[in-house]
C-alpha cells in the first residue's frame, strides 16, 4: 500500500485549487430548458409507442393475446402469414418495452 507524505501548510496563507469560473445564468437556464424539452419529447414518444403496442395487443386479427408475450404473439402471427406490423417488432427489439408481459 502506498503512503503519501503529509504536507505542512503555512499558517495564514490561503490555499486555492484554482480560480472558479462563474457560469452565466442564462446558459444554465438554456441547458435546463433544453433538457426538460428533450425529456418531454421522449415521454410523448414513449407514450405514443406504448399506445401502438396496446393496439397490437387488443387486435384480434393476430390471434389470442391472453397468456402470450408480445414478441411471441408477433412471431406466431408472422409464421401464420397474418402480416403483423413491422413497427411492433422494431419497438420490441429496442428493449424499452415489455416483450413477454402476459395479459
């Protein structure tokens, strides 16, 4: 284990790590606004995608949905030639949405 030497400080002398730059409040406010706007946009997008997935869940054209995960249901519909929407598979492959949550 390394040991560090203890440095004796001279009494009365000020020690600083370096000058601190004050940020412009306008820049800080702009960054905060950009972040909140981005988060709001992402939330709206996520909500819209969840709505699309719920519509897929409730669409009887792709077979029963009780007890079957979304990805499993999509793959089964594809194998039977029912042409499920490709955007559903793309959304499920992102990993952001529940793929095997059974209703």
